[in-house]
């Protein structure tokens, strides 16, 4: 990507980290890392399955709040 006109130094792009994080989650599926498939439709199907697997695991996990969002016991007591 190129810098915006008049920009000096480093500037974080809005919401770019969301896209990069989502792509890294999808790349956790081994078959998506290397392009094994001959047809783009097959690769798309594997990405869809990876997304479905990710969503179902999140929907069916025991805890309702993600680990990064949980408060520690000391923070709740205060």
C-alpha cells in the first residue's frame, strides 16, 4: 500500500488488523496454507469449511466470554 498524500511516518490503517486476524485464523487450516487445489472453486470450498469450523467451535465452546476479555479474579474483587 502507498502512503496517503501528506502523510509522514507510520499510520495504522483503520480495521486492517481485523482482516489480517481473520485471514490468519483461516490459514490455521493446514490445507489452506499451500495451494494444493487445481480449481479456484475447490480452494474457495476449503476456505468456507475452515470458516464454518471456526464459527461452530466458537458457538459450542463452554465459556461465553473469550479468554482475552475475561477479567482476573483480583479485578473483580476491587
